[in-house]
C-alpha cells in the first residue's frame, strides 16, 4: 500500500481564494507604495475565485475564508475608491485595524483547519501488481424471510460490492465514486452515516466527493488464474464500502473481495429499484437485552455471508444494472475466475462477530479475520479455521469483558489462532475513518491517516497469503512487528 501525501486538503481553486483573502488583510499593513497594487490584485484574485467556487460548489470548510475576506474587502478597497473620486482617503486607526485584521485572519485560517480535520478522503494507492475493478450486485434469498418486516412474502435481500483484480489498461474508466455507484447514492449513505453517530451531515460532506482507485466494471485481469475470495461484513450501522482502502489493497494482490450491505442494519442501503433502507437496529440500554439483540443481528449477518458465498460459488454475478437486452445471457466476466475452495470470511466490529459465527457453522470458510469485533452469540461449536483477531489498544475505557471473551473463543479453536493488539489503534482504525475524520486518537487512533490502512492491510494480507495461498512465511514474525501478539494453538 503506497502512502499518499494529502497536502493542504484544499483544491487549487480554494487555495487561490485563501491566498487572495490573506493578501487582502495583509495589504493594510504594507508600505503605502505597495498597498494599492497588492490590494487590487488580491481583490481580483479573491473575487474571481469566489465566483468560480460559487458555480462549481462551495464546501462548508471554505465559508470562513469567504467570510473573513468579505469583512476585510470594504476596508481594503475604500481608500482606493476615495482616491479615485478625489476624496481624502480615510484609514482606520491601527488600534482598531489591528484587532479587525486579527479577527479576519482568525476566520480565514479556520477554513484550512476545518479542511484538514474533515478532508475529502484521499485513498492510498494499492501496492499490488493488479489494477482494481469493482461492481455491485444485488441478490435475494428465496429461502429466507425478511425478519425486519411484517410482510410474510418479503425475502431477505443483500447488496454486495466486489473488488477484483483488473486488467491494467491505459483506457481505464473514471475512478469509482466512494460510498456509492452514483453521487446521489454516496450522499445518501454519507448523510446516514453522519446521522448514525449524531453528527450534522455537512461535517463529512467531503466523503461523498471522494474517488477511489478502482474502476466500475473494469475488465478482469487476464493473468492470475483463479482468485481466492474474501467476504467482508461491516460494523453495526456500517456499510459495504467502509473498508474500501483495505478492499482495494487486497484485490490488487490477487484476491476478490465481496463486501456486504446488511439491510435494516447498515446505515443506508440503496436498492436497485431506487428504494433506500435505513437501519432498524437500535440498542435499548439494557445490557442483557442488548446482548440478546446483538446475538440475533449477528446470526442474520452470518446467514447473509453464507448465502453470498453460495451465490459466488455459482458465479451468477450479473447485476441488476447490467441485466439489459444487450448483456442478457452473456457470460459473466468473473465466471470461472473465483476460487471458492479458498475463502476467508472477515468483518469489522459486529461484522467480525458475524465472521466468527459464519465460520463456526459453515466449513466452506477456510480462514477468519475479526477486526476488533466482540464475539456475540453462542461460542459453540468451536472454530475449526485459523483465525486472526486484530484489536485496538486496550485502555481502562475498554469493555472489561472484551479480551477475556475473545481469548476464550480463540483458545477453544481447533486450529491455530492469532490475536494482535495494535498500539495506537482505536476501534475506527480498522476501517476508512482515519482518512476523513479528525485525527483524534480516541476516535481513530494515533497511527495516522496512511499508517492505519497500512497496518491493517499488511497484517491481514500476510495472514491471507499464509492460509489461502500456502505461502511459506514467518507469520508470527510479521504480525509481532505491529503489536502485542498472542498465538493460541489447539490443545
């Protein structure tokens, strides 16, 4: 995974507006000979930039810059206009001008600080040999009723996004939108994610503007043979795209990643017919009742994962979007390229719990990765698959039952399991959050915007290569370089 320098988190046009705004304030304190020229140039630069931004779209982070410049503009231009009309220029006394300038500069600098805290995410460039393609499929399980609705004829439907090794082509299409197939879907999901954690939607509006390193419906790579498959379940209220940086990195190394939206659990799921299903899973505040609810939701997710694997085994991947007359009946590009004899099941938070549950009851899964997920539900039968559990740094605020419960599950396994506690990691370290949320250690950890996805991708890829590709490697040595490693071997 290649680290990406994200710079000032402002577009070139926004930087021009920022420079014009600062120059307007500074011009007041320049020597009289330089003052007119700098003021005119700064005013022209700022006004033109603001007009173009107004046409292309103004982010909320830029509003303080515009406000600060708007306050400074009349005071900067009034002496020049007075000279033009033959009046004696009047300038505010420095005792008044200095606090005013400081206030304007304070407003203006709020803009880049806000853009740094809530940036448009820039995804690390995948380091593998393959380009990455992506597509979205929607499947309905005819054998399972939808338990979240009262309609007895409603069947369980899941939406799945696939990331896969693609052909390196100079004619590759536009980079895929983050969070959705369209900008509208991305904004719908972004607003739902913000609402789910009590944030105003505008704070993370930059997330819906982001582009990834994958391309929708890109041609499948010619080389590489059949690709191992990795299923992924997001956290409670999470969405299929929440680990895009990780999915692209894994796919670039020759895996097919299939990430699920779980309707009525994910924050927002946009179906092929345009309907949007929002979350219906709500905690009660009663620990015993919430544990029982979480176990039930985990079981539904585990069944979703098993159903998706069944569909992947048939390679019937034609999406509702592509079920058109010109493609109907055509062979799916991924048909015959998925090696469903080598499958890992993974998840973050509740998705990690779902991965553990799915593997207990479905031995088609060959390996399990739990990204900081508390094991909900029954702990029998024992796990038979090698398991990697990545956990956040343990602090006094951590649920005291978490590590004992996770350790119990791993020690009961009949296969070797690994638990890696990563210093500096928080719960959201294990998804895309560090790329677009404020770098507050209690929220996203202290590994940094590029360090977080790097650690998660490196450790999980080493595990996947060991158990899905039988690559000889010192797995314990690789993992222990990133934190405190516990190895649980079958008794």
